[in-house]
């Protein structure tokens, strides 16, 4: 029975969110164990304050020789913690090295060429699992721990609301003149990769259509790298509205992950592509409209209770989908460009409540 467990999951926000059901399952299986989580800074807010964790260890990402030296020092720190069990949910070179350096006598990881020797227990990760949800794929690492298979209703995603962040969000809403009687629609722009980028014109059309309804405010959010795209969406969407309606489209600037999580609790609907914030929304009860391009929804749909309103918008029947997101074979990103904004997403809340799944042919 392990007394000290180290969970390792580096890199992306969504991938870290996908491990939160496993965190809760490990706590139920080992109620008295010390659970620690090793994460990189960008995704650390996802697990900060998690009630099932005893410790969150943030591993700054550095390059070159300095980064290697820092990781060796971090490994020494981990070794001093005397973990009995380390579970590497990532499998990348850095994650596997830190798992090894932890010195845990029991180390569980994926069967990856050149790194399998770093683990004491190896779990297959065949490509045919591609259309299975990432939460289920990661759960394979727990199969030797006598933990039952997950379901979205029994094992939801979790992200605790930070009180200070919630206070800041409330203050910003008040400053923007948003009243309790108004619905808030959060539209998240993910435009850093053409393989995940819903056309900006579709965002513009959707934001303008949503803002045409009285009693609704639209908040357009993004990561730092998409700020220029957001400014264009804001400007052109407002330009399609009469002067009396332009105030309904709000620019909140940069929001931290903690602030975005708090904002979602105040919102009537969330719309966004397959990116980390989509999975923060999945940890709430907000109705979701999720847009999928090359990645099939079976793998990364919002993992949440099926009773919660969720609409999945994607193009079915394309022989090139899913793809490796390196080269678009048709050249026109048709998995995204064939998703029309106005027809499908004019009333996002109605779409999420009435149509739990929508396919675009």
C-alpha cells in the first residue's frame, strides 16, 4: 500500500485537466496517502487548490544545459520526498526522466521506445486507441492499482475556483456594466495553429449574431498568442452591430486560467474549439458548444456528466480526419471551414440544451 504517491503530467492545460478524475480516484483508493502532483507553470492553476492533493510541485521549463541541471536538482528534491509510487501520465522525455530521478521504487509509465526502461511497470499505448477518450487512455496507467474504469458522471473533471480570481471577475463585470439579468456568452478564440483555428470570419459572424439579442453580453477570450485575432473579431463584430448594441461585445483583455474558470461559473454558455479552456469549461455546469477540427470528439470531448448540456460540432465523413496536424492533405482545412457559424451557432444556449450532439455533413 503506497504511502507517498507522485503524479507526473507536464505540458498542456487540457492534458492536465484530463488527469483530475484520476487524482480523485487515487485519493479514494488510498485515502491516507500523500499525493503530490508535478506540473509545469502554464497548467499549474488547473491543480492548484485541488482538494485531493497534498502538494503541487511546479517545474519551470528551461532549455539547454541549464534546464538539464535544474531538472537534476529537481530530481534530487523529489528523491528526498521518498515516494513509494510515481505515475507518469505524460511519457515525454522530461517527464520520464523526472519520474526516474524521483527514485520511487515503483514507477508506472507508457511503453515508449527508448524510455520504457525508466519504469518498473509498463503500460501499452497502441495507436488503435486513438478514438478513445484521453481520460480513458490515461486511466490505463491505473489498471494495476485496482481502480475501476472511469465514467464522465462518476469521475468528472475538477478545477477549484480561486476566490481572489472570482472577486476580480465580479469586479470586472460590474465595471463593464453587466447586470445579473444579462446572460453572458463566453467565446474562446484559439487561433495559434491552423489545424485548430476555426476561421476568424466564423467567429465574427457568431459574436455579432449573439450580440444582436438584447439582454446578452459576449465576452471574447483567448490565450496571449491569439490577442491580435481577438482584436480583429471584436472590431469587425461590433462593426456589424448598430451603435446601441456594440456595448454588448466586451473585451476583457488577458484573463488568467483561474479568472477564466471563475468567469465560466457566471456564464450562460461557452463556445470554443479543442483547447485547454474547453476542458476548464467541462469542469463547470455551463452549457458548452465545442468545435472540433482534425481531432475526433471521441478523444477529447468535454468529459462531464452527460446530463449537462453539451453540443459537439464537427464535420463527419472526411477521409483525411483525424490527421497528424502536420500537413492538411486537401489544403483547405475543410474539417473547420465547413462548419458554418450562423446556422449552427446563432443561439448557442439553445443548441447546447436541445442538441446534445450536432454533426455537419
